[in-house]
């Protein structure tokens, strides 16, 4: 009996819960200390303060990840900010000059300039051109009023921000915006922008109307480029099985177990993206031919109309009136062939260094293509 009770006592001891030996949670990162008054903050200082502020408010695990990534992301962000500070005003000034030049042209010469652009750049910007035409066909007068109001409010906010950047309320010779921490600077800029808006309800209505107009334009573009999207999706569906059969045995051993289940999804998505790219390249060829013919005729007839308005009815015995001559067709078709050849030689893109000038328009073009293709690809 004593032996039995001794065993039971030992069993109770072993079944007793073990003491809690888990490590206490790590303390949150310390909150950033504000810089001393009069300190001129650089971009690096602002980003460091922003990282410290975010990490102090985030959960411990996320804060640890932010602090680990900060030494890599901060220099990249500093370079991007410096590039934008230099390139941004240049782009704004350049496009303002182009807009002022085109606005000063007579309508006939403006038509000729647009035709010349279509001849030599129409293929690479097929989606953007189609979006502009769709906006024009689906109520351009309303869209123009909305854009004009948004532009006026943006100018008012920009002027208010410029005045705020020059304030030196403490009188130490350094602007206040260059001394306050990043979180305070962001809050201050939001307040200044909100106070500069003269009619918030009208601005909200303009933004909402512009978004609704963009949704209708997307519908028009999806119908217009339905063949392009269907070509990409149907081709990818035929090839996905064979691509997975070929790549899965090669790539699967290189990945950990957790990621192998995602490998077929990644391969199918990459295959689909590749065929979408090739389908848009084929669309560029078709659009280059179409826009070349259209742009050539716009250019020749615009120049002829401008000459007719100035009293020039003939040239070397040939009539310059579009209804009485084939000269406009001849010049337009020759210009269309030349424009298509130039686009073909440059891969339906803009050669360097002119590509740097057109970089914002390239971003718009790729966004329009993505927005048109994404819903069709997701639906498939």
C-alpha cells in the first residue's frame, strides 16, 4: 500500500503544471525625441523621425520589421525625393509651355499638330488616345468643367503651401516647415490644403463626377479592346497547363514547403501577364497603322484649311482646297507610311532622351492598359 501511495504521489507531482518560463514581451521602441528648436532638418532627418514615430505606434513585431527595413528603404526614399524635387518642376514647366503653345495655335494648325503626333506616336499610346476620345464622346463639356475646377482648387492649394513654406513665426531665420518633425509637418500641410479649398462640396462633386466619367470610359475601352484582352486570355489558357508541367518540377525544389502551394498560381499569373504584353504589342502595330492614316489626313487637311483661310488656294498649279484636289490624300498617305516606318524602327516607343520627356504619359498609358485588362484577367 505504501508503494502504491508513493506512486500516486509521484504522479501528482509530475502532472502538476510547469512554471511559466515564457519570455516577457519586448518593450515597445522609445518614442522619438523632438529636435531642438532652430534645428534645420534634412530629408534623412525627416525620414528617420517618421520611421521612429511609426515604429513607436506600431505593434512590437511590426515595429521590429520597420526598424530592420529602415536602413535600406531610407536611402532609396531620399534619392526619390531629391529626384522628384528636381524633375517635378521641370515636367510641370515643360507641359505648361506645350499647353500654352497648342492653345495659342489656330484650330486648323492645332488639328495639324495633333495629326502629326498621331502619325509618329499613335501606336505606343493607343490606350491613352482611345481614352481621350472616349472622354470626348461621353460628355467632354462636363468633364472639362470638372477638370477646370479641380485645377483651380489645386492652384489655390499650391499657392497656400508656398506661403506656408515661407513662414518664420519664431524669427530665427529658418522657415518653420524646415524645423518641425515629419508627423507635425504632414498634419500642418493637410490643414493648409484643407483651408485653401474655397468650395469643398463643389470639389467633391467634381472629383466624383470625374471618377464616374472614368468608369464609363473604362466600359467603352473594354469593348474597344475586347479582342486584345480575349486574345491574351485564350492563348494563356491553352498554354498554362504545359508551362506548369514544364516549370513545376524545376522550380519546386528551389522553394520552401510553405511557398510550393503558391507556385502554380504564380506560374499561371506570369504566363497570363506575358500573353497580355504580347497582345498589347500586336495592338500597337494595328493602332500605329490606323493612327498613321488618320493623323496624316488630319495634318494635310489642317494645313490646307489654314492656307485656304489665308487666301492661298493653289500651289504649283495644284488646288489646295480639300474638296477639289487629291493633294491632301497624297500627302497624308505618304506621311502615314513615314510615321509607321519610324514607329516600327523604334519599337513603337519614344527614343532616348525624348522618352524622358514622355515618361508621365507612359505612366498614364500603362495605367489605362492595366485598368482595361485587369478586370478581364481577373474574370478569367
